[in-house]
């Protein structure tokens, strides 16, 4: 939402739906979004599992990815590169996340403090076939 605001794009609450982070829920939430009279041309799913559900829902109603709907997931699970088209996703540095978590926990145990801190770790956009220009409406 911060990126939309920075780009001066209005935020439409109807296009923001909450999910349960699994494929079946991604499928259900996608059917809701894709049933809108002014349906979205792109969906950024909270994780790859949900994105795979979105992909199934789009196919069920006859949409082609990416011609009718661009799709991005998050996590880069192994299945993301095995589906067709391949799922564009954001890859997280899982090893670095685990290391930072353990390091933070150990420091808190040693110092007997629980001070909150923000740690920013790198991520990488992995572009595959699920994103591209959509057809004109």
C-alpha cells in the first residue's frame, strides 16, 4: 500500500482480501476478486501456495495467465518453477532469516532483554511466465 501511495495510485479496498495462506483459500479469494465487475488484471498473492490457488481459479473461469491476469507470489517454493506458466515470485533469503532469528534470540537470552528490532534482509524478484502485459479491456 505504501508503494501505491508513493505512486499516487488510489487504494481500492475491494481489491484487498485476506487469506489463510494455503492453496484452497487462494482459489476461493481469487474467485471473489475475479467476479468483480471491474476485475483486477494482476494479483500479488501473500505466498506462492495462495498464488497457485489463484492460478487454478483463473483457469477455471477461462482466464489466461498472463494475457488476462498477471500473477505474483511470495516465497519461491519449488512448485513455483514447475507450473505452467512458471510463477513469478519473490524469493526470500530463508537461511539468512533463520540465522538472524537465532542470533537475535541468543542475544536476548544473554542480555535478558526483549527489545524489538527491525532487521531488513535481501529478497529477489524471480520473473517467470506468470506476469506480462494484459489484454486491453
